[in-house]
C-alpha cells in the first residue's frame, strides 16, 4: 500500500523520488464535479483527438468493426465493450463537456504548486476512460502525474524500487515498454487501488501499469514536465536532462508530449 501524505512538508520532501504516494484530501482536493463517465465518453468519442483502442479476444475483424462503429453505436452499448480511450488535449473540451475544469481544477492546482515554490514547463490534464477489462500498457511517462480517479475503480501498479526493475536509461528510451509487465516478485510491486476521489502521485519516468476493476472507469491525470522546486528537479527528471545534455539531438522529442498509455 502506498503511503498517504497529508502535509506540505511531506510533499516537498517526497516528490523527487519514488515510490509513488497517495495524496490526502487534507492536502489537495479537486473542487470539480465532472459529468458521468458515460456522458464524457459520449461527447469525447466524437473528438478527433480521442485515441481509442479496442481490446479483448475478439477476432481482428470484430475489433475492426467495433472500432469503425465506436463513434456511432449507442453509448450504452460501447460502454460494455473492452476498450481504452485516452485524450491528451482536454482544453478542446473546456467549452463543452468539461466546462469549468480550467477554473476549478487547473487554476487552483497551479496556484497550489506556485505557492510552494514550484515552477514547470508543462502542466496539462490527460483523460482516460476504460470499459470492462480495460487495462493500460506497461510503460513510463516523461511526466509527473497527479492521478485522480474520477469514476469506477482501477489499480495503479508500480514498483517500490523502480531502479531495480527498469534502469533510468531504459525508461528514457522506452525499450522496456510492453502490453503487460514482465514476471516479477509480488513483494517488489506497489499496488494502489484507486476508488472515486482518490489521488496518487506517479513519479516521473517510473514504470507502471493500470488494471480496471469495474465495468466503466474514468481518471484524469494532471501531467507535469520540467517540474522544479527552488532549483531542484526530481531524480529521474535530472537523469533525463543529463541524457539530453549528452544527446542534444533528442531533446526536441519532449515537445511532442510523447505520452504512452
Ligand atoms: Fe502512464
């Protein structure tokens, strides 16, 4: 079980290095009531930037047919299909299904960080919806994530000591990424069961995977890059910046928001 932190001093001490930790509502709580996952799914599936992946054991022809009809079939029906949907450009929805999100989530969160001496290059929300059995790939993000479970239940898995599982150079290159994690000792894993309202801090470039525990699930991750507190970056972001110093031709990749899910 991840530690839960409830004070500013703990947050400022622990944000730089794994393992992941929960954030108590005493420290921060999003003051926003999103529409239901079904309503968001119905709106967001029509947006060009929604990335939809059909999962499950259906034969490829069935998956293709479901993919083709994902935007037109009744939303109650597609919610029963095994799928995952990710959207990395939510401001497109601030005038629609996510009205109020900027004022009620992004402004207070950025203000919270600023008040603690943090600066950043990138701070933007990503949204994930999954159907029954929907799970993520095994990957790491070039981001610090404030993961907010909005609806349904998921378990967010990582390792207690990510350095032992995936060396930072491998996390940078992404060469370890797979559909599922490799065999590992259960004692090395950190499982965070996420129920509605729960918040988790996912550390920069640490390997993780998410499994769905309910038929329909929605989470929003506030994703940060270049996060810095009074001149100090997190350990794995420092390593990434060192890598960029040695490979300046690669640094531009960060502008692509190269998020994997
Ligand atoms: Fe991720």
